C-alpha cells in the first residue's frame, strides 16, 4: 500500500500565490526620498490636507506634478483637503510651507520626493515637524502612497504613539 504524500507543499504554494496576488492588487508603493527646494520645478496640483482647525496634527501638503500620467488623491472625505491647479513650483512650495505651519508646536517642514517604483519623481511631500518635547517626537504622521491605475491613493494618519498619548480626545477635538 502506497503512502499518501502530505499536502503541505501544495498548501504552501497556494498560500504564497494568493499572498503575491493580493500584494499586486493593493498597488505599487511610492517611496519617499529626501529632497531640496532646487529639485521642485514645473507646475503642480497643490493638495492641502488637514489644518481644519488650529493644532490639527493630521496636516500635509502634496505637490502633484502636472503633466505626468498620475493624479494624487487623498483617501479622505472631500472636506478634509483642497486642491489648487496650475501652481508654479516656487509658489506651490511657499504656500505648502505656510499651510503646514498650522500647530503652535511647529518647528520646521520636511521636503521629500515621491518616487515611483521605476524611479520617476511624481511629486513632493511637505510634512510638518514639531518640537519633540510637545508630542514626544518631531514627525507625528504616517503616510502611504500607492499607485492604483492612473491615481496615487494617499493615506494619512497619526502615529500610534501620538494618537495614544492624546488620550480621550482626537486631533479634531472630539471625545472618543
């Protein structure tokens, strides 16, 4: 009588293929690379996310390069951000810097290039950094940029440690 071979390798193969398929379905991730202001050239769609009230920590500006095949879109209700089109680089950067200075603990901003998997720069992120003694760290938000079709879906949320430290009140002043 022949022994049956265990199904383990087949199950492992099916699990690996399903994981690979689901990771492809979620879209390619953009990476953030440090940048300086001289790299910001051309015209942009300026996306101003957050700053709906003073001390709104979930605040970020995105400079979406015009003329490329992708459009950045925050994964958020329309009222949480606004968009300006046809903004020249110098003006976009200046407005983004003013915009992210929305909290009394603002220290400076950080500029980063948003780079596609092939190496192309699709835009720039202007992120506020805060005095670390106020929130326990300079960088209090997390972001995720994923390409889905002709869009880059942007997710923005508070760092878990900052969110926990705020206790029973969220950044919009509402009780939890």
